């Protein structure tokens, strides 16, 4: 989901749920967790949300914590 939000910051959570194959409610919980952990920021634009991913944040898993989200985004989204 993080990569999808990085690639399409204006995507609706309903569309995220459809693409990922989980419920919209599950997507809302994941987004809330990412937002609370400061991995993403929700910016209100009119009636829509825009999601800003913070690429300087470390990956969550302790084994990969030495890497930044930016390296994952570059590998998957931009690569």
C-alpha cells in the first residue's frame, strides 16, 4: 500500500482496497497506522485526500531498519 500511495498520491482508498484485494476498512486501518507512525501524511485538497509518503523514514522491520523507504520506492516504483 505504501508503494501504491507513493506512486498515486491522490488515489481513493476504495481504489487501493480494490487493487490490493482487501476491504476498504482494512485499508483505512493501515493508512491510519502509517499516518500515526509518520510514514505518510494526509493532506486535504478540497473534498479529496492526497497522501504524502515520507521517503526519509526507515523501513519498519528491524532487519531492514538501516534502509530508507526511498530505496524501496526507487526499486519498485521508479525502477
